[in-house]
């Protein structure tokens, strides 16, 4: 009885991690616009949660993957992957992914709205739009697409 192994293409690992990095920086810029003093602390905290803790939790060993990606494949899979990759994330890892989503979406979105209420700016609006676009795509990967069999 063999377990199904996860396979990550180089393109998926690269694009998924670049998109995640862009998302982290979009959230950072929101905090920068709202509270410049705390923005660097926020960026460091995000980086630690996502790239240190979450990546290591996804890569405790290589027995589930066809090729070693040092946790970066699982990281891209958590935020932009489909089905099997997400089913393999359980327990505290799912909780930490949820916490990372909180750091990357509701918190920056709320701060962005507050920042826009203080002073309207094209950069702030663009940052919010891109932040919501990346988040919407990422959240859409958590839902199965229904297929019509005819």
C-alpha cells in the first residue's frame, strides 16, 4: 500500500512563492501607510510566521513529496495550491495557515480602510485593490470547482 506523494513543479513553486512574497509586501505597504513606525516590525513578524515557522512545519521530512523543495512547495501549496496539497495540511499547520491569512488579509484590509479614511491616496487604493485581488485568488483555491459531467 503506497501513499500518494505530492509533486510540485518548479513553475508552481517559483510563481507561488513570488505571489506570496508580493502579498506579504502589499500587506507591509498597507501598514507602512497607516503606521510607519510599526511597518518594519509587521514585515519581520510576517516573514517569521510564514517563511520560518510555517515553511518548517510543512517540511518535517521528504517522505510525502516526490522531490525536496525545502518546504517552499508546501508553502506555495497552502496559499495557491489545490485539493490534495491542502488535504495534507492538518492540525496546528491549518491553524497557522489561518493565522497567516489573518495577517495577510483582514488585518491589512482594515488598516487600509482606516488609512483611506484619514487621507485618500491613489497608492493606498491601488495597494488595497492588489491586496484584495491576490487574497481573492488565494481563497478561491480552497474551494473545489464543481464540474458538470454530461
